[in-house]
């Protein structure tokens, strides 16, 4: 059975106040000075001395790492909460809405508050805690690889021995409040970027035969990429290509010298990444050559897939069922196609990442705005449950010796 953490009076209200303060003061990227100081105040408020809580600031980014050392010997586990916001102008109309042009549109304010809550619960039982918990407060998840940077700064060695398990939670604005989802194996996609420049020779729009027009070649490349991933890759190990940028020319009567495109590539296995890295650039070059042109191509791997350890994912689901009942826990059939840099941690440490729904007024006929929307709403009534789940996952991992 899960450790019997008792929630103190005002626990949820305190976490909601913290979350709403964070929501009103979002910061983007790797440098989050206000958020860092807010988290440091919360950790200092735990009232633990240096032998029980060591606090480490990032060197080149505003990360915060807390090392909670229990009063009993045991292994090390890691809990993560990301802290950064998005460059989105908020349109929710909430009384605590951001007014600075950034927005916690992905729910990271709840992630921070939930991890602070878990730290409070664990700190209250520090003398009984059988091991060490690393609290990973991470900036730069939204496209900055903050997790990778924290690993490079020695995150996994701060406790003196490396963690043997790691856990994290992500909230979703388009899933019913309190609904918990997890699965073993691949949970979220790997993300890569394909960048292409088709090199032509410009000229007058009225005499295309005297130029080498890169635009038709670029258009054909866009279509060929879609055919490639549906005809060359298995539907059971899919590849999703989205050409999000396409640029060429400056006037309707001018043939440009070049056309450029950038595509996001989502994959769900290491083998699919390797094949995409080899085959997509090859396809692009061949299409350009068919037009008598050359193409400069770069395939850049940004993030690996988020892959849960099977045993850790089952433990995540079991703890959630024991805490909240089986009706709130869903074994996800398929991965999500988004990407997540906690994948870096799960490459190095066996662990599990799961989802918690925060859509208060869930209506399947009229689904609410999703994460990354200027209208996304996050029900912070889940914060006590979120904190309890994280704390119990850590406790169970330590008491079982994992």
C-alpha cells in the first residue's frame, strides 16, 4: 500500500496560491530568474537543515535542484517539474492571467507547484524516508533542451550516487480532471528537424526556360515527403512529417534563386529515427536532381522518444490506482505524438512519465482548448493529488529498493 501521507490543513489552497502566482509571472527559455527565486523560497520554507536538504543552482541556466536526504539508508530517486512558459499572449481572462506576453500555456506552473507539494509531503517524513530524493526544477523544456543541459551540469551525480528511478507528470488541458494515463514503452515521440534549401538559378518570370526554377522542385519535395513516410515506413512504427515553413521568392514575376523549407519529423523508435535520417535527405536530393537542381539538406535530431521502463510504468499505474481508484487510471493504448525532453532522463535512468487531466468542464462533444493554446485552462484542483502521486511514487521506489 502507498505510504500514508497526510495532507495538512490548507495544503491544496497553498499549492493553488503558488501555482497562480507562477501563472501570473511566466518566463520563457533557460533564464527564469523570478521563477527560480520563487522555487528557492519554497524549498527554504521546508525548514530543513543542510544535512537533510541541499540546494543547487544551475551554472548556465536557472535550474534548481533539491537533494532531500532521508533519515534511513536507501537508494536515490528523482522527481521532475519543468518551469518555463511559452511566448504566447494569454487570452483566458483569468483574474491571475499573465500580462507580460508570455503564458503558462503548457501547465508547467502546475508541474512546479505539484513538485513543491511533493517536497513538502516528503519533508514532513524526512526521518523515516529510506533514501534520497532529487527534486529537479527544470527551465527550458519548450524547445531549449533544458533537461539535457541539466544532465550536462551533473544532475544525476548531485546525491553522491546516481538515481535508480525517475518519475514525472505532465498535465493536459484537454483531458478530464483527475484522469491519469500511463503506458510502458514509448510514451511520446522523438523529434527531429529536416532543413532543405533547393538551389536554382533565378530569372524573369516570363522566361522560365532561361532559369532553373526551385519552386516546383520544392513543391514536389513537400508532397514526396508525405508519400515517403506512408509508403516506406510501417504503420506500426509510423513517421509524421509536417512541413511548417516554406519560403521562396519576393515577387510574382521573379523566379527566385532558391527555395527553403523546414519540416518537423516525429518518430517512435530509434530505428525509425535512423532510417528517417538516412532516407529523407536522400529523397530530397533525388527529387531536386530530377529537376536538374541541387539541394542542401540537414537532418537534425532534437529529442529522443520518451520511453517508459515497463516495470516503472506498471508501478506508476499501481500507485495511482491505490491512491485514487482504478476508474481514474487509464492504460494508454498509443503514444502521444508530442515530444518531451524528460526523455533525456529516461534514457539514463529507468523510470516513468505519466499524464494527469486538468479539464474541469470536460465535454467530448466540445473539447476544451489544448495545451499551447492562448485559451488553455488548467484546473488546479488536481494539485493535491498530483503532489501526493509524486511523493508516493518516490516513497515506493525507495522502500522497494529500486
